[in-house]
C-alpha cells in the first residue's frame, strides 16, 4: 500500500488557461492569475494506491484478496499485463466548499476555481502514475468506474473494499456514499497498469467534453 499525503503541485498559468479554455471569458473575469492562485490555496492533494497481481477470466479482472473487477474493456486491455495498481486520489473538500460559496454571488470566479480543481486532480494522477512506474509513465493506461459505459460505477465499491474503506477514509479523507459517488466530489478512483500502448478512455467516449485528451475513435 502506498499513501501520498504530502503532494506539492506546481502550475503554469498559461497551461491552465488553455486546459480550462478560460481565454473565452478572460475579458469578464478580471485577474485570472489571482483567481487561479486562490484556487490552488484550497487544494490539498492526496493519493492511495495498492499494486496487485492480476488474473483474467472472461470479462473479469481478478485482483488479490479475491476481489473482482468486471469489465470487458479492462479484460481486453490488461490481457498482457501481470499486475495493476488500484487507486483513489483527491484534492480534498476545501475547493468545492469555496466554489459553493462563490456560486451564490460570483459565478465566473466559481467556474474558474472549479476548473482549477479539475486540472489539479489530473496533475495529482500524473504524479502517482510516475510514482508507480517512474521509468515508463507514458505506457500507463487508467480506467475509472462510471467514466464510460464500459465499466459500471457500482464497481467503485470493489475498489474501496480492496484498498480498505476505513484505510482510504483515514489516509486521504475520501468516502463512498450509497450511490457509489465519492466525497469529496473532486476525487477519482480507478485501476492503472502498463499496457505497453497507452489507452485513454476518451477514445471510446463520444461525449462533447472540454477536457478530452484524445479524439473519439469509436
């Protein structure tokens, strides 16, 4: 089990503006850099992951502790992979609380800070990916329950059971509610592994998404 609870994030204002498409509303939001800086002041990134040997059987990916992840997509992509890392990451609850406060009277500022949180969550994953496989992070593929129709969101429960529900709560402050939604909201769970050729879930997701990493390929 690996716990990262002292993560330092560095950021480039220009990159965040491009990632969040803030150039479209920059004439309405005043000092973007100051708002981004405020957003990062509310971010407390943490991560927990555990490496497991895996076995494949039909459309099931079998982890240690006899935990089973059911997805044809996972079974296909991990068919030549001997292990995988199961993870939960978060940026903490403070940013979403600030966004809720601002939403009452300053929607533009709330929008920017919320997007900063999304960007920081992606940064946090990139850091744990390098921590897991420092020599080949570019070959790591990740999959999250509920992010596409190919993996049911109810599988969040398997991930939390594998890592330990109380362990996750104590280590990084993330809980799973009865609807399989994580609290804090700016949290992500999933499984990642060295699939030789990197795969992005964007490739099989047709939604019009401003955070798309790769084109939809069907």
